[in-house]
């Protein structure tokens, strides 16, 4: 089997998998997020839902969206009725993220719907959907105290906390 050229692999890693259109939308969203979204009153969840919808998010009724929450790609976010993005919650949604009815992404929680395939020299981006739905009751995804927060592909993990029941709803 021929050995992969590390120089060519490094060149390939510099090529963005994100389309030019998505980069333009991301730039526009960043400007809106840093001004109209973040500078709104803390009780204006409806206004923030409106802004997210304008950028393609599917937001249910009566959602709570805190002004300090961050959403990387609004067009890849879906929130069910009465779901919540808490203070300083971060949704790094390189792939689709769905919060079902009454699901909560609690304060300072971080979810990431993407990673890299480290087994290949070019380290291509791998995007996995994150879906949190539970029809019988609301579910909360929260940050464990004093540890690194990370969720990818519907699995919650960190060096100090690896219980997947928070995301899987068990």
C-alpha cells in the first residue's frame, strides 16, 4: 500500500469543506448574533427565535432562548416546542442539531456535531447529527461542574464525566 504524502495531506487540510454561500451566511449571522441577538433584553426569547428563524432555524412555540447562548449555523438547528437554550450554551452545529419538545440545553453546556477523521492524513470533517427527543418528558443536557463539555453524535463525554444518559434520555 503506498504511503500518503504528508505535505499533500497538509495542503488538503487547508481546503475548507464549507461552501462560499455558507461562509457568507455565517458572516451575516455573526454580525446579527453579536448585535441584535446578544444586545436584546433577557426576556426577549421571541425576538431571538425570530432572528434564528430568519436564518433558517426551525424553532417551536414557547421556546426559551437566552441572549448569551451561541448558535454557529442557525440553518442546521431545530428546536421543539418549549425547548430551551440556556445562558452561555453553545451549539457548534457543523451537522444538524435537533432539540425535541421540552428539551433543555442548560447553561454553559457545549455540543458539537462534528469531528475529524484522524485516521486519514487529510483529516476530513465528519458531521454527525445530534438529536435529543423524548416524547414522555423533557430532558436536560447540562454541563458537569469544572470539566470540559462536549457532545457529539448523540453521545456526551468528557474526561471527568462520561454518562450518556443525559443525552440519550435514559
